C-alpha cells in the first residue's frame, strides 16, 4: 500500500489492495457496509463516491482515515507520477 494518498485513484488502489490482502470479498464488504458492490467498485477505481459511502466501506473493512500535512511529494512519488510521461515522449 502506498504511504501517501494524494488522489482518488491512490485511495481506490489502497482500498483494493487492503481488501485483497485480507481476503475480503466485494459481497462481504457490500453487506457489512450497507452499500452496493457498484459503490465499492467505483471507489476502488478512484471514481467519485459520497463521503458517507467512503466511511461506511472503510468501517466495514476495519479502516479509518487520518489527516496529516501533505508537504512536498518525495522524489520517488514524482518519478512514479511523471516518469511514465517521459518514457511515452521518447
């Protein structure tokens, strides 16, 4: 799982990785959260979901959010984000 979540896609990837690592099915999370599997899939893709849906899904997975000062991205984060753009241009 990534250390920093800066984009909806980062959050979706972190949720999906946690779900799979803990062998939680989408059906199980949907039932426990009271949300549809479609909402979970949208979250995992980094698409917009309501804040309420996000918290319900995180709670069903035994997770919570913590806010911290963002600061500057690390060199590794910059290379990860923009390195592919340079390779495409070559």
